């Protein structure tokens, strides 16, 4: 777990991205979901900087596959994060386009572990987030101990209310699990879509 990666999600501002990039995160998440307060349009993303050492993750919610592929090709996405009700067949269709697929699962005490098995062969990573009425970005954590009762056969991103004060706790909760990356969003924000360099730096130092 010493090679744990960091994804900073919900980026919207060019200057902010340049500042956060100096802290050497591994991924920037760009949210193409219109109902998100961190939503970015295709035209906006064309104006945002790209970095050789930070891969772009596009976040989509129940979007048509042809639209996802158009965005991916236009703005150089490496990863597609599916945060809606996408089926295994949907994931498989996108995976054939040389894109890495992250399938999101919203977790609470009633999480159906059988869902994981259906997606094992059609995506590259799982992402576990807190179940809410919205699609992520709630700033709320779930009980990470739930993950210890699941059969997780994919490397995964951990999301949901992770900040400087609990990043170490999150990692400890996932000890001996295939934790691949921490996904940082609202708990590191100044305003929606703009991250604090100080908070992100503190999180990274805590690792």
C-alpha cells in the first residue's frame, strides 16, 4: 500500500489545477454530470491544462455511451468513472475503446455484495462511495469496516468524506484489502470545484 495513489476529483479551474498539480496527485477527476455543483462542459475542459504525470478521469452518470466516447476522445481521458446505474454490458462496451473503466458502488449497511461479482470482468477498478440521494460529492463517509466483509477482487478507489483528519484512518480500515487510491473531493474544497492546496498537501503528507 506504499504506492497508494491520489485522485483529486471535481476540478473546474485552470489555476487551481496548476497549483494542485505541484503536489503530484495521480489523477484529476472531471465531472460531466450536469446536476453536480462541480460540473464542467466539454468546452470548459478544452481550456483546462493537461499534465503528463496526472491522468484525466471523466465522471459520468447514466450518460449515453456514444457521448462518453466523444468526450473521452476530445479531451484525452484515460479513465471513465461510471457513477450511475450502468450495467455490466454497458461497461464492457466502453472497455473495448482502450479506456480504463472505474465502476462506482454506493455503500451503506444494506449494500448487496453480489453486485461486485457481476462487474469483475468488465471493469478495471471499483470505487466505493457513500450512498446518498445524490451521485457523490456529499462529504459524508460510510462505515469503511463494511468493506472488510466483502469479497473484493479488484483494486479500488475509496471515496466519501475523506479529508486530512481521517485519511490515515481510511487507509488503516482497508489494510489487507486491494486499496488502489484515495479519492478526494469536497472535504478538500474552498468552494465547489476549487481545492485547497494546503488541505491536499496535508492529505498527501499523511500517507
